[in-house]
């Protein structure tokens, strides 16, 4: 975030197939994109009618539950379950119409991002560029102690913005990965340490669920073992709670000074907007991770809490089941010999 402101990104039947344990995708590749993008508010309200979801949807379309029947991709083409899934998927927009809807959402989201970037670079207040540079140098510890006391709310905002990318990494990896596109997730997560939501939204535009299956060996390797760790989640929540408490205990005069900065400073204005965007998108990605881990029934009570900026999603990553606890299926493949 700081650098953004200072610089104003099938096998043959004759070959035996071995089965490996994996976490199967919860939704079919044809219908999960619509279902996940539009299902978050439905879990809160327990309704099946169209519900608005800011920046992601115009209405919710139905999807179907799907579990992988083969780890190798070779499935019986006459399998009645597969035929039923295909029929239901086409009925509820999983065919070409569903793809069109997905692209419509992506185009709208891209338009929102483009308008946002125009606002950031062209319309935000920029009355104090020299002071912005001074604040940035102080926050980066590039200036020594010159007797100036930084605003406590601004300091808290700066440090909480450093925690948001880690939280999004825990929500997007592995459940936010795309199996229908070749776009990796981790570059956008890394870039979000510098560009915040402005770097993450392009990935949201390109996102095509469901996530690819997670191999059992992958769970024990970096970065999944770190991002899925309860220790990491606990430290993240404690740090965020301390930073927010530090700002909350600031005096009224400090908050008045901060609001004055917000009206005058491009750096502080854009950073506050970044915080608001990350807080807005977090409940959706929490819901996406919850459904991927098959915890939506037991954990649905957490969805309203995720509306609390940072602390809500951070509490979820503490309480969610680990990848090792997620139900896994070991499916076998049957082939027909001619």
C-alpha cells in the first residue's frame, strides 16, 4: 500500500489408475462460480430468493453440490450421477449462459476497479504531498526521532494494513484458487502487501472456481502449513486486536486530527479506502472458504461476525477446521472394457 502511494500489479482405460486422497471441490466446475459468488447473504438470511452482494453480484443463482468421483479424471461417461449433474447444471445456468453470467460479473467488477483507480489517482484530495511523504518516511522508520508525535489512529491504520494481506492469504489459499484458469493466487497475495485491495481486485475479476483439489502431501508444505496453522491465526488475531484497541483508546482530539488528515491527505485518504474495501470483500471470501471446508452448517453463525472489520474474519480462521480435519474422499475409478 505504501509503495503504491509513494510512486504516484484423461488416462486410457488400459492403464491402471491409482487413487490418491484429496479434498474434493464442493461444487461442480460449471455452477460453483455463480453459487459461491451469490450465496453469502443467502447463508445469513436463509432464503433462496435473489439477494444483493456488493461488488460481486446482481442476484444469487442456484448451484449443485458436487464431489469428485475420480482423482484421475477418468469417469464412466454413462454414469447416471454425472448425467444428472450435467442436466441440473445446464438447467440452472451452468452451461454457456452460466459462463456469460460469470463474465458479466467479471466485467462489472473490472469496471468498478477501473473507476476506483481513476478516483485514486485523479480525484482524491492531495493538499499535503510533502506532509504525506514525511508521514510515510516516519512510518517506515526512515526518519529518526525529531520530536514529532505521530497520530495514534494513523499508526494503527498503517500496521493493520500490514496484517490484512496475511489474512487474505489464509482465506484464498487454497480455497480461493482457480481450477478453470491458469492464474495463480500467490502473486496477487504478495502484491497486496504493497497495493492492498487495489492489487487483489484484479484476481477477483479473473477468479474461476472451484478450487483444484489439495493433495495430502501439499498440506504439509509451505505455504499451506503456515497459513493453515492455528498458531498463525492466533497471533494474527491477537495482533489485530491490540492494534485496533490502541486506536480505539485514542482521545477525541486525536480522532479529529485524523479526520482532518483524511480530508486533506492523499496517502491517508487512499489507505482508509483500501481498509474499507478489504473489510467489504472479506465476508465473501470467508464464506467461500467455509463452504470449501464443508463447515457452512456448523460455522454459519460466524458469518454475521465476519462483518466486523478484520477481527471477524480473523476469528473465523482460528475456529475453522484445519485442512487435515476436512472430510476427504478416496474415490475409485471404474472403467468398462470393450
